[in-house]
DNA sequence: TTGATATACCTTGCGGTTCAAGGTATATTC
DNA sequence: GAATATACCTTGAACCGCAAGGTATATCAA
């Protein structure tokens, strides 16, 4: 069951990842928890979302990574490249536009 | 080209259609223009988006329609059912949640 | 009268993306 | 020695927005 394709989520994982990684270097598992916290528990993304997006962002040059061994485990830390910062700005302004448009439509007069 | 899967649009057509039709009965072609206007030109949806969504909303009982002949042409007017109003409320609150979560994340401290 | 533009409906196919579920392996705690 | 937490990962399905293309009538201009 578990209704798939929840509304309003397209592009959101990418925006949030870029935003958080713009503030500090982080690894995947950490990002899963950070996103919950940073959105005030409003949005929760599983690892099945996070990892593929991280990989595709690295592939297209928006992120770079470095491996770091910590207490016997390996972490892969990601950070933004110049291209990633540009991508973040673009997504940010896209978001503002859409969000503003929807607000306008929702706030319209209660009745004709 | 024309990058497909534009970010932040999933669920948006459905929300906007339900919102506008909650205010007044309208037909498809009219909705295309109304959406542009209601969102302050921020969002523009083509007929290839509108009609399929109208049909699927009618199929699942959120909308009802009636045909009306006007100046030799036929218009199909849509309006909300009770189920449609419930659906609108649900989508509206989903939107508020996501929108709020993203705002919180974006407004976070500029730097550590 | 013929051609372009606006109105009004519609479908098909592509492509991208989120998500649940499942999989591996090590460290820690009970 | 068993469960839990950490940390990485992939696969497959489902969904859905969009561009492009298709039909037909009314209107207006040349």
C-alpha cells in the first residue's frame, strides 16, 4: 500500500541536500537525520532517496566527495562545487517562484 | 531538450485545479488561462497537463462535469464534489507541511 | 474565398524521480 | 550471542508532468 508518489516532493531532495551541504560537509547517513531536523520534522527522506541523489549530483559535478575512516567504518563526505552552488541558486529561485505562485492562488478571495 | 521533470511541480496541477474549481465552475480551456492569472504568471500549465488531470479527478469522484453548448462549441464545465473538497483539504495541508519544512531549512543560519 | 488565429476538446510517449524493500558489513550495547 | 546502531548501497515499480501532435468549429482580415 503506502501511497506512492507523494505530492509536492519533486526536486525537494536535491534542494535540501544542496542547501545542507552548502553549510557544511556531511555524509549520507548523517544527511538523512539532518534533513528531518532542518525541516522541523516536516520532511523525512530515506536512504533509498538520499544515496542515489548524492551519486547523481556527484556525477554531474555539483558535488565532490572524500572518504574518511572513522572508528573502523568508512564515511563518504560530500561538499559543494562551484557548479553545485550555481545549481542551488537556480533551484532556490525556482522554488521561490513556484511557492509564491501557489501562495497567491491559495490566498485568493474566499468566494467570488 | 527542454529539461523535463521540472522541479517542485508534482501535485501542483491537481492542487491548483481543485482550488480554482472550488471557487467556481470552469471548463478546461478556461482553466489553462485562469491558472496563469491566479498564480501571478508564476505557473503556466498546458492543456496536455490540464485535461488528463481533470479526467482522472472525475474518474475518482473528486469532480463532476456537465456539457454546455456555447456559440456552436461545446464546453465541459467541472465542479467539485464532496470528495473533491476533502481531497483539496488534504492536498492543502500536505502543501503547508512541505512548504513550511522547506522554508525552515532554507532560512537556517547563513553559516555555522 | 481563403487563410490565419482563437476557441475547445483530446491522446500518446518520453523521461525523470521518489519510494519501499532489501542487501552487506562493522561496532556497540545488553 | 543477540539485538541495535552505524554506514554504505541497489533494484523495481509507480507515477506524473510535459511537449508534441491531432480534430473541429468560429471569427476576422486580406
